[in-house]
């Protein structure tokens, strides 16, 4: 939201359940875009209702589809918020290949939690949306995301040596590092999917009306 306000002067609403996240957002707004017409609300995103339904030019959820009980639920929730002809953007993982049982067990995941890249596109279109664009992460993106966490933990432990949670934090990081390098990097990827919410009575080449 802050970056969009800086780049394009958007008007918008950001919702997050974490008071720490909201506090950080408000601090950034004050220092970076104090005049921007954006607001941040601390609440469960699943409970948020816009003042007017179907009113946003863009409704997005990047990497938090669990808020709406999964990817399809997220698309349905955002579709209700976007105006006809507006955009819906969702960031979601996808399987590069069938995950091994060892990887699923190590991460506490189920195979059914995610689909493939093509399935993620298909699910959106089943929900009455038209996929316009996908931005897919590459190995460098994943490495940056994962290994920056290793670096952050190392910095924290070195600068807070008396924190009693350090052993647990280090063990969690060690297990996550092993899982990522052994399985995750070659098994799971991530993309942002951008869909158009079609206007009524628009006909596409397959003859379907929406």
C-alpha cells in the first residue's frame, strides 16, 4: 500500500490482524506518504467488509490466503470486493512437482493445500475471473526469501544472546533450512495471479457469458 501510494497516488485500505504490522504501516505512512488517502485497519481480514460492495478497482491478498480458508475462498472474497471490470490479485504457492511424503511431513503440510500453476489459473477462471498475468518466482527469489530469514535469525541471536527462546529459534531455523535445501527449492514455487472481474454480458471466444 505504501509503495502503491508513492508510485501511483492510490486511495485504499489495508487490513491485517497483527497490531505490530499495523503499527509499522502507520509509521511508514507518516514518514513516506503523510498526505496519502490510505488507511490501515487492525482486524481479521476474513471479517472485513467494504463500505460498498464491488467498489475496489483492485482487491488483493498477497501470500495470506489462509485468512479466507484457502486460495479459492480468497478469490471468492476478493471478487465480491472488486468492481465489475476491476482486478483481483492473489499471491499463492504452487507445486512444481508432486511433493514427497518426507517433505510434507517435515513441513506439516498436505498435498491438497496447493495446486499446480495451471490449476491456480483454472480455479480463478472457474470463479468467473479472467487471468491476465502471472508473475512467477524464480530460484533467486526463493533463495532471497528463505536465506534472508537465516541471516535475520543469526543477527538476532548474536545481538540478543540472553534471549531464552534462542535455542528454539535456532532449531526451527535449522530444520527449515534443511527442508528447503533438501526438498522445497525444487518442489514448491510461488506466483502472483492477476485476474479481471468481467462485466456482465461480456462474451469471450469460448462462447461463455459472465
